[in-house]
C-alpha cells in the first residue's frame, strides 16, 4: 500500500509541476496587522489543532480580517466538531483524485482566491496540502521550513515542530512585518 501511495504522489508531483508552471501571482509581503483576506490550511487530524486555529483567529492582529479555513483530515474521519460552513471547510484524501489532486469545487475556488495571506499550519507533509499551497494565488504564503519550502514566500525554521510553536512564531515575525507600502 505504501508503494502505491508513493507512486501516486510521484505522479501527482509531476502533474502539479506541469499545472502550476503557467500560474502567475503577484507576490506582496503583508503583515498580520494589514492582512484583510487570510487563508489558513491546517492538519485537522488532531482536535487540539482545531482549538489552536480557533484561538489564533480570535487573537489575530488585523481587525476585520476575513478568513477562509481549510482543514485537511489525513485519516478521512470527520468528528462532530468538524462541521463545514462558509469559512471553515474540511477535506480528506477521499476528495482527491488518483494523483492526489484535490477535486472538490470549494478547493479549486480556494486556490483561485486572491488572498492577501496564506498561512499553512501543517508541520507534517501531506501532498494534498502541498497541492493547494502551490496552486494558491495568494499574495503572500507563509509556513514552517523543511515541509513545503518551495511553496512559501516566508518560512519559519523551528526545532520544536508543534503547531502551537508555529503559530507563536508566525505571530511574532509576521505581526510587525514592515513592508514597503506602510
């Protein structure tokens, strides 16, 4: 089974490289305080991560920011607290094709949104998250180093690879980020 998944991921990587080759986005650094539209992709396989993301949104520095949140469920089990609405969506490998490309309409819409900021709060490697991150038209993409390096404009290198630590570091470094237009 692992061999088949590796083969699917390898084929999916080649397909992703081809599909993303002609996508052009306007890269523009933005601080958390100035972001108006924010996308968050996170590993929803752990209910503690869901709580961390909810608290992060409550403490978000930009007042009035609009959020679109995607939770990836690695084991495809949705618990009662994983209910989708207009801002929170959940998906699993079931919503991906053979090459692990996310195929739900809302995932394609998410990738096409011209968000100010995309935060990837995933400390493990999940190919469908990589796909969404690469295909995203967000102006500024940030997350942890060594997981999706080639997808990000801003990376945080950490020894403690917990989501709580990642959120803390993003708040610290992106909270007061000075940009040319400020």
